[in-house]
C-alpha cells in the first residue's frame, strides 16, 4: 500500500500516516527506538512520513547512502 500512495503523491496525507503507523506498529512495541532502512526505491520519497511514524528512530535513506558510496568510489 505504501508504494501506490507515494506514486500518487499522497505522501503528506492522513491515509499515508495511518498506513505507515499500522505497518510500523509491531516494531514500535519495543521499548526503545531502532533503525529503519528505507530499502525500497520509493521509500526515500516518503522520508518525512517515516520520520513522523518512527520518532526517535534512525532512518537510513538507501538512495542517499548508495549515492554517497558511488561518489566515494570515483573521486
């Protein structure tokens, strides 16, 4: 459900918030924040929405991480 919402540019809607909150609910049951890897190519577009659904978590944007790695390989 998340990818179609991103593709329709529904990123900053209550629908996106509700869907993300439902998806991450099992992970938030732990008492401490964790690390979320946005591994899908669509997910970095919704970085802010993930940050709101997972407050105090470390969110790894795979797109920027890969871009930084590629740049470092070709100085």
